[in-house]
């Protein structure tokens, strides 16, 4: 009997201690590491750490790609830190595009809520998967694979992208090639593009070299 009581007390103590680890709200004053942010002291956690209102509003699509992504990652929504989830709003004006890009730390699930979006990804075997999506449609993009979204209608399209990471990361292929100081000759050698094309794209995207 005493042995059973000790076991019950031990389980209760474990449960009480585990409850302290219900969440790890991001301490944004600390560094963002591959393991996420460190935890904010529990005494400083408020309900606002678990709430975001930013996705109510359309993003500014007055840019070269006519697109806007409004994230609710750990930096904007500290409560998702350590939970392996996050979300973002995508606004695509007519003619808008999210160029070929990857999320190195998370898979993506895209839900279209307005308009039409042609979306697709390329597998590591170079197989292409493309579909035009309408309101209510979903498409998943596996972690790390190149993918894109293009407005496929004459009206603004809206979608919400959820991720399997609080900080999924982002690398846009066009910007990686043409929006930095990577020397043009190296870009030409690795892409088989001619010098004039590379320099034109660098000029458009603000690159040098």
C-alpha cells in the first residue's frame, strides 16, 4: 500500500513539474538559434504572447513581385516558439508572383481564401507538380523543396500558409542569384546565362558584382 502511494505521489509530482513546460514563449531579447528562442520567464508571459491580429490586414503589394507575405512566426507571435507551427498571410495582386523559393526548416500547407493561384513545386528528382487553386483549395509543399505561387486571375488573391516550424526560414532563388554581390561571372558559370542577362537581372533586383 505504501509502495502504491509513493508511486502515485511520484506521478503527481512529475505531472506538476511537466505543467511548467506547457509552452516556451520566445524571449525575443535573446538570440534566434536553430533550436528556437530561449523561453521568456513564466511570470512575464501574457495572453498577448499567444495572439496575433496582423493577419486581418492585406499586405502592401506595391513592389516588384506584386506580392506581400505577412508572417506570424515566433518573432511576431512568440507563443508558437517550440511548438513546430506557424502561419503567414499571402496577398497577390493581379500579375503577382512569389518567385521560386524554399523554406529550409519547415513544410508548408497553403489554403486559398480568395481568387485563383497557380502553385507548384519541384521534387529532388526534378518532377514538377503544378495546380491552379481556387477558394477553399489546399496544397502542400514538402520541406526544403523549391516552390512558387502565381496569381492566376484578374483579381487580388489571398491565401494563408501554415508551416511545420515556428521559424521555417525563407530563401528566394532569384534574390539569392541576383540581389547580392555574387560576381556576375560566377552566376553566369553556374546558371548558363549570358553576361547581359545576368547584369540586367542584377540591376532590376539591386545586386552588384
